[in-house]
């Protein structure tokens, strides 16, 4: 019998840090924990703790799935940098997924779900997701937009803000994409950084 794939899932796009280690669809270890802008200090120790608790080595992994945003500039960059480092140094397959999809995965529902991350000044990072046959699908692309007008045009949909991800509903989804060239792996910010705005001004 073919061994079940061992996958590490990480996301640092919000105030909460998620690290999950899976064998097939079975969660061997998970942590979902709020931080204080300190993902750079806590992500690697969390991964080490997960590996130690399960007696799995990084080299035993069949892939890493990383949330690439949108969300906090610094937070997203930390998760992507760590995934890129492991993928490059250990020749591990790296897969990307929207951090909004991971947020939506925490809220199985019969109605469409709008995961949102505060982007300040009345704006939000958001998308529209839906469950089909226990698999999460995307109905509208992730975007950076004014929250209140968007919700007015999407009444009846469930708006969610946080929650422990359930990557199982994404493992076989086209929302999870393999990165062919690890050097092209980059955060999905959805809006320009301050440095980019300064260059244009």
C-alpha cells in the first residue's frame, strides 16, 4: 500500500499563526494561536515542535502548503519565506493556497462564505467561497475592496473573520497550486506596498 502523503500546512497572514502536520487527511499535530506581531519568532519553533511531537523529519515530508495572503505584509512574508527556504534547501514540493481560503475552511456551511481580513479605512481583503461535496470552492476572486458596499451586494452570505483552518477540505482542491519554480514563490498582497506607492508618487 502506498504511504499516505505527509504535508505541512502553514499560514501567518493574520494575527493568528497556523501550523498543521497531516498524514493523508489525518491531523497529526495542529496549532492555531494568536500572536503579537511575532510570527518571525514563533513560526520556526512551532514547526520544530510539530516535527518533534510526531517524530517526523522535514525530509520525510511530501509537501508544504503555505498561505500566501492576502493579509499582513509582514505576516504573509514570514510564512512564504519559511516555505521557500524549506522547499529550496530540501527540494520539497511547495504548494500555495489563499489565506482567505484557509480562513473559509474553518466554517463549513450550506451558504456562501465571505472570509474577511481588515485592511483598514473601511476596506477589507475578502473573497467568496462555497462548499461543494465537502470540498471548498471559490465563487469570487480574492480582492481588496470597501467592505460595507460589498456586503450590501452580497446579502445572505455568511461573513467570517477568523477560525482554525481545516486544510482537509482543500487538499484535493484546485485552490491548492504546486509551485513549479520555487524562485517564483511570492506573497499575494492584493494591494501595493508602501514602498511601491512611494516609487509612483
